[in-house]
C-alpha cells in the first residue's frame, strides 16, 4: 500500500502505490493528533504531478521539496502554497 515512508524533522511523509489508494484513504484525525509529529503528509507520485496542494500546508514544502526533487529529477523548485508540484 505505501511505497515509501519517511520521517524528517517535523513530519511523516508517505507515498502510496497509486492515486486510487490515496483517494480511498479515510484518515482518523483523532488518532493522527496522537502521532508525535507536526503533520502527516500522504501523497502519490501521480497526485504530486497533477493535483494542487492543500492550501493550508505550506510548511509541508520543507519535506516535500527534497522528496519531489529526487522523484522528479529536479534540484530547484519555486513553489507557492496551492500550486502544483511539478
């Protein structure tokens, strides 16, 4: 189900195997509040390439930037909250 999971300074990041799996997730927000990190980001590579980011998660770029750079073969990004990461 999860292709990749990592934890960096503030958040967890999980890449799902497909956008279909991503869209079927039903997060338990009560349980997520108990996870000892600032946030949990869940995505799929397809979603990264074509879906706008949730506009309240601008700080997620600090973790998504290096991850996307490796996945997409880019070293530099200029991204604003709410923009497509591609």
